[in-house]
C-alpha cells in the first residue's frame, strides 16, 4: 500500500449489548467491575456495556504510541478498533496503511492441521497472498526451529513449540502499523534472543507502533506518546514522559 500510514478516530463509541443479563444480579456486578462501571440499560431493556466512549484522536506516521490504564479501562477494546477487528457503534475510525495486530498471535491456528498448514492459515489471515506465503515458508520454518515437527499436527506440539510457530509466522512481515498488547517473548534463551532481535527490527521499521503495556520501562523505552485510558475515555494524552510520570507515579519500572 502506497502513502504514509495514519489513524484518525472521530467520536468513536463502542457498545456491547449483554442479552439476558438484566435479571442476573451477579452477572451485572461482574460486568460492572470488569468495565469500570460503564453500564446502562437500553430502551428495550437490554443491558449495554460501553467499552469506548466518544474517543477522538489522530496517530500520524512516525509515532510510537503507548496505551495505559487499569483492567477494564478500555485498552483492549481500543486496540481491537485500531486493528479493524471491532467497528465503532458510533463515530468513525479511519485506518490507512497495512496493519498487523499481535494481540492474539494464535488466531487462525487449527490444532488438527500441521505446522506447515498453520503457517499458510495464519499468514493468509494476516493478508499475505499465496505467492508471498510460499516465498516466506522456509524462512518461517527455520526461524521456528521446529525441524521435522513442522509436518506433525499442531496439537502434538508442546506449548513452547506452539508459541514459537505462532510467533514466527506472526512476525514474518513488516507492516506499516504494528499493534501489540505487551511484548512478545517466548521459548528458550536462544529463541528469546532471536525473537527480541526480530521484534526490534519490526518496531524500528514500522511507521506506527501502538503498544499497550503495564510496564513503565517498556513504554518509556519504545514510545514517544502515551494515551491514558479510564472508563472507556481518554484521561490524558501527551508526551510519554509526561503521561508516564502521571500514570505510574513512583511505581517501580
């Protein structure tokens, strides 16, 4: 895709209807706790959870954006909107540029298929053409370090092998927009070192980085700007140092 990447959110709201919840007091309490209390009832009696509430901001090419907030603040919902997974209930989200989301790197994996088949499945889901998948196949297999296991069913892999394969295919392309929920690191020491180098290369080459994390050190090291989410709204948006100090305070790095 030609042209510079950018993301523009204009008064974006995301509501989730919770059916058959109005009479379940325990479920209501759980929903309320998880969503920071942004809960209401529609005219037809259905319970509505507001994940995002009237958000407007822009992310331009070259920006490194961190997202912080306590559990239930709306971070994951926002990441999914920025990834194109969720569509706003109200407002508009304009996303220009090829985007790769590492929120769930196991998305599209079939437990009964072989490792090789899963590379094709996951890569196709990421937008790669069959020709591009074929061109990248051997490099992905080599990076995963699975050897002959690549032609065995995914379900026969250890959890570490599964993560190595998912990581290898999910980080095989360099997108214009990279969206992450925490930093990816898995496997033994040798694989961790190779994974860190690959992540560093991707982060350096991508036009826009969006990273949600609870790590002060990670955000300060990689981000130039931070958005602080609270109850589905933006509480603070500014330079990483300024927002980071306000949010983390004296918390250890």
